[in-house]
């Protein structure tokens, strides 16, 4: 059996390499680019890779639909895989994913945004850079305790976020595609009632997957429904929030601030007006990284599914 390993994530790569060594009867072809993948594709049985860049997804799908293709399994190592969905993979190719391996780190990243704003960390960083003692900044601090958090999307990352937010003494609301109760969640809303939920929230965190029905799920009307002192965080995908509406809400004071790990477009171009929006923190789509435990879980999913593929028991996940 021959598997193509298309990877460029150092921490994850080391963990996967270690575990793949336990399959001596499986040949691994390691590539870094789509062009390199093309050269080793003939005769391959499976591919392990992150979600391909949007500009390469169609070509990747065309390769797997071409006559003579032998690939029957694709494992996505990233939390999002909307570009694989757009690639229109052949029906006989089994697509599997990480099943929440990154979710704990994503939840921590979201909490970091919330704590940065409530405890005035951007202001303290600026104070430190100026070298000027400003104790009056303490008057701007707030707390998560007793506040209301709204989670948009109650999947793996949403649940992990609730686990971390609940001990802070927060009331937790959630909006989900389908009704889904959880002991950590105080109230669950359907997505078509999202504005009712947003109007109650002090903090909003988006963890829902990108899909046609979540495109610009949060736009001008939804942001207008928010409290003017509310903060919104996006650790899901950029297109879930309308970027023009977000920028307007920040500049007009309709919301207090935002923290986003994802953007639309992505990467956010140099000179884009969003860079200068007030009270905005941006991280470059790295919220799921930095955790050895996440890497271990992710590599574990890879080898579990590889074994199932070898055994003929693999199912889409």
C-alpha cells in the first residue's frame, strides 16, 4: 500500500512521522506542493493532507476524478475542510478528518482573546512600550465572571470552549444547526434565532464550520443586534462573518471590539482597511496550533484511520 503525505505543519508532522513508522508495509511518499503530489499520484492508495488552498481545490478534485486514479482515501488533518468539499471528490473516495483534535487549542485561543480584552492587555502592552505608568487603565478592566457568552456552533470546538468558560462563572448560550443540549450550556438557540441570542451576549465566539448556509451568517443585521459593549471572536472560518459589516461595526462603535484568527480574504492583504479598524486583534489563522497534545491526538486519528483503511473497515468521519 502506498500513501501520499502532503504536509507543511512542523509540530504535527513530527508526531505523524513517528506513528507512521509503525507501518513497515506501507510506503509513504512525502511531498510539500501540489506539483510534487502530481508526480507521485499514479498508483497511490491514499492521501494525508491539510485542507488544500482554495485555488488548488478544483485541480486536486480533477486529479482524483481522472481516469485511472487509484486513490480511495483522503484524510484531512485540519479542523476545516470546506475546500475538500468544494473539490467534488469522487464518491468512492472516503474522506476522514481529525474529529476535534485541534478543538482544545482553538478554545484556549478564543479564551485568550476574551481575557485580553477584559483585562486590558492591549492597553497594557501599549503602556509598556511607552514606558509610562498608567494605573488609570484599571478603570477600564472588566471580568468574565457573571457575564454571558454566546457560542455560535456547538461542535467539538464549541464544547471545548464551554468547558473552559464555565469555571469563570459565565452564563453560556449557544446557537446550533440542530437542537443539541449539553449540561455546560444554559440555553440553545436554532440558527434562525441567532439575533435573539446575540442581543443577550457580552461575548460572542464563532466556532461553526464554513458552509453555504453559514456564509456571512453574522452580517450587518446580526451585529446591529449586539450590545454596544459586546466583543466578538472568530476562530472558525473568515466567511462566517461579513468582513465589511464587522469593520463598520467596529468603526461606528456598534460593538466594543473583536478578535479574529480567520479573515475574508485570507491571508488578509497588506494595506487592507480591516488592519486599521479600532479595537481589533488579528492572529494569522494559527489558533489550533502550538499544542503537543493536539498533535498527538491528530496523529492518533491518522493511524487509526490508516489501520481501518488497511482492514477495509474505514468510514467517512
